[in-house]
C-alpha cells in the first residue's frame, strides 16, 4: 500500500496546529486577566489581587512556554511539506509573518521578562505596564496570524501570475473580507477560554477552602464575564456564518448537511452524511430553521454541496459533526453562565458544591469548542489551500514521499506528547501549590517599591464577592 504524502502532510499540519492552538487561545485571554489583576492591586492595594496576579502569572509562564515550543516548528513545515505554496505565497505571507515577529513576539518577549522577574525589583507602575504590554502583544500576534489565515480563506488584494501571488493592495489583502469576523470570534473565544479556566480552578480551590476570599473574587469576576461573552459569541458566530455563506457557500452547505440548493432548509440536529451517495441518512431536524438563521427568511435558499464537483467538495461528515460539537459546547457554556447568575441571585454561588464541581469539569469545554471550530474552518476549505486559487495538491512539496511524511508525523506526535506531559505536570504542580499564604505575601509586599495611591479608590465592581468565613 502506497503512502499518500498529501494526506499525511495534511494530517501532520492539522496535528501541529491543533496542538499549538490550545495554548495561545488560553494565554491571550489570561494575559489580559493578569493585567487587570495587576491594575486592581495597583489601585486598591488589596493583597488578594496581588496573590491572584502572582498565581496566574506562574500559570501563564508555563503555558506560554508550551505555546512557543509547539509553535516554532509550524513554520518549518512550509518549507518541508508545502514548498510550492511557500514559493507562491512568499510575496504576501513572508512579510506578514515577519511583521508578527517584529511587532508582537519581540514585544512579548521583552516585557514578559519584566512581568516574570521584575516583581519586587521594579516600581509597581512599571510592573503593571509590563503586564499591559504583554497583553497587547498577544493581540498583535493574533492580528497578523489571523490575517494570514483569513487571506487563505478569502483571498483579496493579490493576483496569481505564473504560479505566484503578487500583492496589488496590501490593505485589501491584510483586511480581507473574513478577517474581522475571525479576529473578533477568536478574541472572544480566548476570553471565554481564559474565563472558564480561571473559574474552574477557582472553584477547585473553593471546594477545598483554600484562599477563599481571593478565589471568590476571581470566580465572581469570571462568571460576570462569561455571562456577557458566551451569548455575545453566539451572535458574533452568526455574523461570521453569514460572511462564510457569502464567500464560501460550499463550506456552509457542508455545515448544514444540505446537498441540493433549495429553500426551507431544516436545521439538522442529527444526520449521517453519505458523500458517496450525495445524501444524508437518518435525518432529524427542525423544519426551515437553517434557512431562517442563514437568510432570515424561512423560505430562504441555501446553496447545496452538489453544486460543485465532487473533487471540490470538503469532507462533509467531518465538517457537519465538528460544527455541531462546537455549537453544542457553546450552548452548554451559555447554560453554565446563566446558572451562575441564578445561584448568585439566590446567594448560593459559593455554597453549591455541585455547581463548583461542574465548573471544574468545564475547564476543558472551551478548548474542545475551539478545536471543533478550527476543524470546521480548515476542513471546510478543502480541497483549497488558498480558496478558489490553489489546491492542497498544488501547494505540496514535489519531492516529498509518503515515507518521509509519515516519519516526521510520528516524530512530531512523539515529541509533542513529551512536551504536553511535561507541561501538564508542571501546571499541576503550580495549581496544587496554590497562592502564597498571607504572611508570605505581606513579606513580598514589603519589598516592593512603589508610589502608594489613596485607599479611597479601593472599591471596585469586582468586590462583590462574599467575605471569607472564619
């Protein structure tokens, strides 16, 4: 049996990107949270905020390191597995990726050092500034990466001449038609991911009655955030879907499992897509709801998968079910946020063990939702590497063999398994260690040189957490 280098290369890149993506989607949101905690401590001088900032900075350092290690090798694959694509897209992707390094990576690296090692050694205002710069750097990085990825889905501002993309408008290429939808959608996903992780870890501490005051504050903050962002993400996802319907109609057809162009398309809750027969098996759906959502008209017409030749169709079953996993997890997260509001109103938010345990279990939910959404996005683009302009087969390295691709795939899986195990091990140690006790915290505070602000500004909207019980 001959090994297919194209399939193996796609599997390899999918594995590496999926493994890497779970780290920045967490650190982007966590960096902003750390900056907020440092700002609250600077304003209020409340040691609870300082303990939270120190603890989550340790977590950030471990996850950031795992993200860097797993992300560096991604660029290598452009040369080893996708050299034709690298050659063709160099005029655009080369500068874009270098801008990401110059404007974001250097910024993060410089100020991350101050954030990690400057505590107690630099004025508190400088330490806060470093935290803010790290948070800004994460968003700058995601700006360039998502611009590059969005361009591959909705290419604009370029011409394909003799097998090479030539930029005709940098603004049109960078701010391509799907960029802002993806950027906002991923930004929101990062805050939601960070919110659920912090809420889950805080709930874990509360179940064990560890640093109750600080963790109640953290849990309260996150649940207010999630109460707003989880339903807002659904709205943004709807706008993103409408944009995809305009520019990638076949992807939307695969998401909905709609084979023929027609109106009154049902929203399928369950189906088994049969790509060979170009139909679904065992359909269960809500009549006309897909048309209503996508066109705001129950009789609205939705394109069919069969409108394009079979060789241009994405893997429908993968797209169809990944989309439902993403949406299902999204509604689950909305439900958890609403449950938190209900318990808060009843005064039982911190005294309901079942809810706190549910929050601990929900730590992994946003990561799976992000991965499912990533699969929908990337698999739904197949077979196009640059949508409508270059296929995966055209971008593959000509000299690559199946054996070479299999060897590197196995190597990446093995190395990343070690990286993941080591990262989880150290994260577990950091979490089990918890925050510094109050007496140690006061000793550290005594070493910090800073300009004190009046304590009249000590109250914040996040101080609604109940006081710790004696």
